[in-house]
């Protein structure tokens, strides 16, 4: 299988566009904790995962399925029920059940013990990202993987359970963020992305995006049907989404401790350090990040207030003061696309 590579940016993938809100204490989920020599201890949310902190990668169990006569290799990262979350050793995301019955979910069958997917992914396109003069917006983009009509990483099992099960490989190739894939050992090594939530570092995997540009920047599968997940601007328990903030004009420079944003990711080849509202130990968590593009105002830049942010609530406060807006000066809010980014761990 061929693994496409971006020729315009460093191999470090772009990162997800996500937002964050205030704390909520519902639906606590136990997590494993481990220590690393270089980074201290982390709360590991996806219990079946094994992180490689010095490489910014994670090893995940790999599952075999079928779609239209071909073998599909996929991972499971979140589940809508506690029973399924325990079975797969993944995040429990109750809010995913709110997507049931929408075009954001594929209904699957079990055939001879394997999941049969109606649609899969074309991994043949060559990913292209050409940074703009200021990094963001880019001058040209092309996602390196495109979902077939009907494809979504969200699937509904015969018992009604919703799983977040992104496809990472099939006969057409494999996902750009796959570092190593061992079908014999049923294991995949995948690139992680650094971000922030509630003032702490988090690490997540980005697998799909509903926006064409976002999918190219993230190096993930273009899956437009995710837009059917309810609902734009929804962050509460009745939504399938959660909020994320991605700055478009943060400070840049690989050695700058205040760098952050999509422009930095494009110019510096580093993670954009997006800020999400919830982590998997909170009941309002969802891996479907409702992206809020954030722009520092001219006044904030002039006054040197455009420093790195680590908490979504703080960004909302800056927006109320007019220091942060949407691109073009509009009110800060959802940009209209989703990125699928399950959280793997949080630095303690």
C-alpha cells in the first residue's frame, strides 16, 4: 500500500481545529496514568493506546473489516456507551448517540464476525498544501484521502451503539498520518497532535474533517458527511459536537514560546496548539470538534496581548472584549466544519 506524503510542508501534520468551553463534571471516566522520563505523568484516556512521547506517536489496536469486497483496516477511538467503551478500551462519548439517524453515521452489518461498511476511503490522492504569504490561508490545498459517498468514521452497530471507527487503510493505500501499519500484529502507529484544554497540554489524533481545506491541512480524510452531526454551534448534552478554537494569526517562530495558530503550523511546520473545551473525563466531551476560527484584533496585536492561550473559557472572555473575533472581524463563533480528533491523553 502506498502512503502519500505532503511535499509542501514538514512531515509533522497540521492539526485539528477545535474549541473549548467551561468545566463540566458529568460522566467521569477512569483513566490510566503513566510516567515518562521527559514529559512527566499523563492521564491516558484511550486505555488501549500506548503512547511514544519522544516521537509524538501512539500505537493503537487495528481492526479488519470489509467494504464493497475489499479489506478495510480501521481503529476504534470512542464509543457512545460504557459497555462498548470498556470492550474496546476507548473513550466514552455519550454525545455521539445524538448523531444516530443522521447522514453523519454509517449503518453497518456484522458478517462472519467482521464489520461490513457501506462506504470506505480513497487514499490515492496526493496531499498538497501551499502556504500563503502569512501562512494562513493557504494558496492551494488537496486532501490526501477522500471518503466515498456515504463514508463517515461514525458507525452504528446493529444494537444501536455508535462507534468512532475511522478507516486508516484499504486496497487504495493508507492514511497520511500512519507511521507504521502491521496487519499481522493488528497494530498501527499514528501521529499525535499537541493541543490544550482547561490550561493543560493534551495529545489527540486527527483522522477526518468535513471541510476540504481542513482535511488537507490536517492531513486527514475529507469526510463531508460529518457536517450532518448535530448541530452547528452546539456544545451541550443534546449535541454531538464540542467546541474548539484555532487561531489564524497567532505569533509565529519555532523557538517562540508564544507561538500558536494555523499560520504558525503552516510557516513553522509545528502543531497549531489548538484549544478544546472538554476532555474525555467530562460528560460534554465529543471527538467531533466544532471548529471556531479565532483572529486576534489589530488592537490586541499592537498591545502585545496576542499570547498563547490554553483555555477555551479565556478565549471566550477575550472575544467578549473584542480582542478575538472570527476572520474578517465577524463575531467569534463556529466556522461551519468539523474535525474528528479523539483525545488520547492529558499532561498532569
